[in-house]
């Protein structure tokens, strides 16, 4: 399961639009997965949401370690 799928699964059902947007922007984008992750980290940082930033950076570290 990718970090995007884990993030989508953690969102409540009423956040369906956010789930769809995450899938469209990250999974179905022409941006390669590495750049998408970097952009996601930047976006999470810009929101000021520490939990989201910690989740994405931890997932990025896991992905780098696997590759």
C-alpha cells in the first residue's frame, strides 16, 4: 500500500473529495512519483499541519529506504 493510499484510508468518509483529489494529483498525474512526494512534503509544510507533514516525511523515508 502506498503512502497516498494510507493517507486516504485515514481520512473520514465525509472527506471523499479530498480522497479523490489526492488520487488524481498524486497517483494519476504525469509527475513522477519522486517529484510528487517532494511536492506533497512542500504542500504539507505550507499548510502548517504537523501531523500531515510527519506522516508524509516518514513515508518518504520508508520509500527511499526500500529503493
